[in-house]
């Protein structure tokens, strides 16, 4: 058991550090090849923030553990809303940008509803995976066509000038660490699930989801403290959209099959309740010119605690 925990910790380190090196190398290489900072930010950097979830989900599906991958995606979204956003708002209230109610929030609601419709039959298959990939393609197209109209490019977040060989080295190192970290994380998680006698979905919802969501927690709290409200809440919304659209296709395409009903009736429902609460709070704050205050943060944390408590009681 202790060895499995140690392996999982190494997996987390590999995933998080690997994602950082992958983004640095890929961004530097793209810059050297003449790709614009805007395109780099919208693709490589955005991918990097969800790389831990993506690679661990792919490894879970390849290992024949679709519930671990599904639990990771749903659990990460619940953690992002209940803990990452909740703690950030408790530390410092957030003012949601006006554009949120017209663009990002409707996108999150649409993606969450599509996810629910696909999961309602308690089965994820190739068709479900292809539908999610189709939605990803639509959003990427829509994002690029919208961003291309009048936005100036900002390269403040790009790495300093780096040689092509050094960029390729960091890219290769990051990819290697992501693959090895995901493999270690999945093997350790499956072993712990067997030792504790619980489903791999439970481990995915808790241990794996918590570990792969730590970057979002750190980024959201940091943005809130620095007053970057749009980045703080945008990080959560963007991550949750990616978790559904990019992470969930793996179990559908690589390990199609039915899954435990609790993942839908208990866990998807909890995710949807928190998502609807966020949408309502953002709409109210934008219309009234107010902030999402500390009491709202407490509500998110309590919802997470309630969901976790129900899950704990059901497995004991």
C-alpha cells in the first residue's frame, strides 16, 4: 500500500513537471518555426494545463479501466468547482467579466449537458467519443475564427528565445515524463483500488482527480490573489470544458463499455449542480455589478464536502 502511494506520488510529479516541460519546449519550438503567439497560446499552452488528466485518462483506458478515466474527468471538474474555485473565492472575492455570460459559461453548460446525455444510458462507446471530438473541433474552429477578428497577439507568456535543439529536448523530456507519470499513476491507483476493495471509479474520483487538478488549484488561487479575476474563473471553466471534451473520449474510443451507475446519478449530478450554481452566481454578479463573494465560496466547499461524504458513506 505504501509503495503504491509512493508510485502514485511519483506519477503526479511526472505528470505536472512533464506538462511544464512539454509546454515550454513546444511553445519555444513553435515560436522558432514562426507560429504566432496567439496560436501557441490557444493550442499548446491550453493543452498543457489539462495534460495530466488527458494522459492519465488515456493510460487508464489502455489498461482496460474506463471507470478510472471517467472518474478522473468528472472528479476533476467537481474538485475544480468545489475546492479550487471555492477556496479562491474564500481567499478573495472574484468579479466575473461581462463576456462570461455570453461566451464561456454557455459553452460550459452546453458541454456539460451533452456529457449528461451521452452518459445517461450508463455506456460510453466509440460513437460517444466521436461526438465529443466533433464538439472539440467545433469549439476550436469557433475559437480561432472569433479570436482572429481584431485581437492583438500577446507574447508575454511565451518562453524566452530558445534554440531549436533545446526546445526539442524539453519537448521530448516532457512527453516522456507525461507518459511514464501517467503509467505509474494508473498502475498505483488500480493496485490501491484492489487493496481497499473499492472500484477504480472511486479512486479516479478522489485520489487521481485531486492530484491531476492541483495545477488548477494553484493557478486559480494565484490569479485571484493577484486580482486577475478573468483568468481565475476562466481557468476553471476552460479546464472543465477540456476535461469533458478531451478526457472522456478516451474511455469511449479505447475501452468502450458500461460503467457504474453512481458515476452518473451521484457524481455527474454533483458536477452539474455545481456548474449550474456557478452559472447562476456569475449571471447575478454580472447583472448587479457585484462580486462572487466568500459565502459563495463556502457554498462550493460545502457542496464538495457533501458529495464526498455521500460517496464515503456509500462505500462503507
